[in-house]
C-alpha cells in the first residue's frame, strides 16, 4: 500500500526541510541595526529656492532600516539660518506610506528654527523615520545648514535655544544617547 504512495509522503517532508533551512538562512543573513548604528543609514537632504515672497528652505530625511532596539524618544530638526533672518513660516510633516501622519510648526530661535517630533511605532505605524520640513524666510541666508538630532531614550525635552543643535541640553537629563547629521544648504 505505501509502495505506490512513497512520493506523496516524501514531498511534504522535503518541503519542510527546505522551509526550515531557508528560514534559518534568511534570518542569519538579514541586516540588523541598532539606534547607534542607524546614523549610517539615514539620509538628510536639503534645498533652497527663491519664491515670490522670499526664499524657501526644504529639508528631507529618511532611513529605511528599523533599529532592532525599537524606536522611542523625541527627535529634533534644526534649521540654522544665522543672524538677522526673518522667518515667515515653518512647517514639518511626518510621513507613513503615502500619507501625512503628523504636522506641526517649528520653534523660532535667535539663529533659526527647531522642530521636535516623536520617533516611535504606534499600531504598526512608524513615526519619525521619514519627513519634510519647509521654512520660508524673507531674504536668502548666507550660510544655512540643517541638523537632524536622533535620540532613543526617554528624556527631558531639548532646551531649544540654538538651531545648530551642536551642544544639546536636555534639562536635568544627563548622558542622553544621540547622534546628529548635518548638511549645508545653498548660499552665496
């Protein structure tokens, strides 16, 4: 009875072996990254263009890798404009898939604008890994730069006093882990 049906019994066994070894191979060869290493995979781009009413500076960031230690914390985007530059408006948008999941305005400081936004996963929706900020100014800044500061722990809010985020202070919190990406914007 089993002689004629050997192939029917053998095929599922072969399929199970292939699936086990294939899954093991896939999991061992998948790149994993921590929040500390995420800096190597993050992209930060910027542009500036003249409009009817002044100048528009755009910053875009994106990272495709998700850290294995999760997303948690607050991130910051500083647009350093220098002195005596009047900010007309500032808007930040976070994206998930093709939709906008968060939109807010930046805090205007003496030398630019600072945006804060969450980086977390809520019900399979990732916040903070992809976004755009647009700042409109009256005249062209001579040396504008964009600074993305990523944190991954709970901490006191950033003291928003300097748009280059070069020496971030988080209130009473000490040793807050972070990294910063920087890019220059056009200028003359």
